[in-house]
C-alpha cells in the first residue's frame, strides 16, 4: 500500500497533479445484481454476485474514461479498491488528463446541485437516490459521518453562486440557493421528509446517468497536499488491533497481558472483500507501469538461495537493476547519458 502511494507520487512528479479524483461505489440495486438473486435473497446474501458485477462495472467505467475519453485524452490513471464497514466495495480513481481542466471548465464536468426534474428526469432521480449527503447534525446526531458533534464531511455546505477555486483544497463548487436559481427536493426519511438543497455530493452528470450509482467526482488539480490524496487513495480497508479474552477474566488480569499479545495486530475482512480476493480480482491497477529500481552498496544486494543452489549462487551472484545498469554503462555510450 505504501509503495502504491509512492508510485502515485512518481506520477505527480512527471505529470503534475491529477485532474480528477473519482470515488465509485457499488450500487446493490443495480439491475444486473437484482436479476441474478434467487427468490427470497437480498444482495447481502450474495457477495459473489456483488463482487463480479462491481468488477465488470469498474472495468466499464475505466474504459469509458480512458478509451472513450469522455473527459479528454487520459495521460495516466490509477485506482485502488477499498471496503468500509458497511461492506460494499468502492474504487478510488485518480485521472491525469493531457489537457488539464481549467478552473472555468469545472462547471462543465462537475456539478454539486440538484438537477431540475423537468429538464432531465433520469439524472434528477439518480442524484436524489445516490448523491445526497443524508441528514446529519442536529436532526440525525447518530449519522456515521458525525465526529465530535460535527459532520466530518462538512455538510450541509455553504451556498455559492459560482464555483471558486482556492490556492489549496477542492474548489468551492457552485451550490445556488433556491432564491438564487438553485433547486431543492424533498427526500423521504424514516422520521419524516427532509428538504435538501445544498447537500449534494459533487458528481459528473455523464457518469451518474451512465452508472446509476454513487460516483463522487472531485477536481483535485488545485489541491496542494497531493501527497495526502495519493496516500488516501491507497490506504486500503479499515484495520483494527484486537484480542480475544475470556469473559470471566477480571480486569486486573487483563492488564497483565504480555506485550506480545498486546501488539498482535489483526485485521478483519468483510465477506465482500473476501469474495473479491478469492476470485483474485485486482485490488489496484494503474497505467503506465512504475518500475522500482534497486539501490544498494556494492555486493549489498539480497541473494536468495536454497540448500541445493547455495554454491552456484555464491559463485554467480544474481544481478539487480543497479548492477545491470552499471554493466551496460561500461559498454553503451547512450546509457552513460542517463540518470539511474
Ligand atoms: Zn454529515
């Protein structure tokens, strides 16, 4: 995971900051999933179907962006998968475009407002279903986004008449108030109807309509701390340190646990991630390739050997990228002009 983040940084060094940061989440209500369920089953019973369908959808989304160039010619891309506690897979995708999106083009690509139902009924339905940040704060203090009494995603957001890009961070997307020509909608919650207007998660109309899922699209060319994004994209699923204790052991005994037991880290994997891994579906993909070059002192490279080949390995040490480069540089004038 850490290497993936470093590889992402080497893209940044060559191509600058990425243009788009897309989070694509599986929608268990997709027809392709529902059609395959047997009578009486719900999607939580069939992690195999969820995994297979999401993999196909993700492939299709990447083709849509990279081969069909819906946002323009793609210079470089990478994605990593991640499962949160609720268990549905989502992919974090970074896209570098050949022609950078300029700040006055952001509104053509990304929207954070409710589309008008009389103009585009389909898009309106998809956005209301998938792109609304559910009420949190005082009406719903137990929402999962609440941290220390505040929404960790900063919803509801302030209204803005126009998209504003700052020196750092994501732009302040256009979110017009209803008095200023914006739209609002009423969503039905368990404890009553709630009016929403500025709680829309930034989306791309094209991707939302095509994939009918939660597809968060952010413009990240203005984000200074790109290292944070490269790390975030490659952070992997949640982890936890845990131990198993007898219910009867008293608290003092529990405090005497030896340090090894305390430091034993465990990880939990959701059923869905397990299904994904059993199918050997990729957790990470990118293009172009990043090759790690070995760096070591003379005769300091790692050599792997077994009982049977120890002699041969000692006499004939396997080369590394570094030894091969120095060998080549001795006879190749062009190689000598390159920096390792
Ligand atoms: Zn919230």
